[in-house]
C-alpha cells in the first residue's frame, strides 16, 4: 500500500504575508496538515493489519480515522493550491459565468460563501453538485460533517481556528477578507472545468 505524503507548498512560507503570516502557514502546513497525512497512513495500516488477522476490534475507529484524516488531507491540499501571492480579484471565464448563473452574481455568491465561512466549524466550500448540476456553497464542520454526497469541492477555505487565530484572533471575518486577497482563481477554474467535463 502506498503511503500518503505531505505535499510541498506551491510557494514560500512567507509568501502570503501580510495576509497570512509565515508563522501560521508553517504551523498549519508542517504540523496540522502533516498530522492528517500521518493519521490517514496510520488508519490504513490498522485496517490492512486487521484484514490479515481477522481481529476487527480497532476497525470501526480506524474507518472513522480514514474519513476524518483523509478529508483533512485532501481539503488542506486544495486549500494551499487555492492561494497565491499573485492572487486576488474575481474569477473569469466559464467559472465566472456559472457563478453568475447559479447565484445571480459574483457578489451574491460571495455574500453567501462568507456566511458559510462564518457558520462552519471547519470549512467553507464551493462545490459542484452533479445531481442537480449546479454550484453550491457548503458549510462543513470538522472535515467531513455536512458534506453533500456526490458533490465535488471546487474551492476550499479552511476556517478552523488554527487557520487564523494567531493572525486575527476571534475576528474570523478579517481572515476571510484576507483569503480573498490571495485567492488564486486559476486552479479553482481548472477544478470547475475538470468536474463539469465529467457530468455535463
Ligand atoms: Fe487546517
């Protein structure tokens, strides 16, 4: 079984300053994200061992650990990719057209997304729902509670306290504003194009 590995950041640790500090990016990537990679590998090893022995005393816990840590690993990987020191601005092209069609306007989408970011104890996600064939905002607790089955994350914003408290204290809204100063719409638009090509 292959081991999951922590991906390198696509920029330097201090590249998102002054919006997100080098200290927060370092802790967040090297400690928190690493812990989800390690937890996923550990849970998968437990499951593999239990299949061999037939002793399933620890299987239920490991199944939950796969979901928690797997979602943590996958969403953090997206989160890092969705920021850039050259980010900011608004989406363009097909994604912009779809946001306008599904939410009325970019401003309408962002206002709703910011509500999700304020309400979630985990993540605010822009997802593509292939059943309804539309974009949706989703507020997720932890990494996996409140997910809409079948939907594909297009944009992932981490609103766990480890994401902003050192920089902004309890003012999560300022962190969300800061995220939009560094958001990189190019990979988000590419996610949208890839997912839509599968279902439409
Ligand atoms: Fe995080």
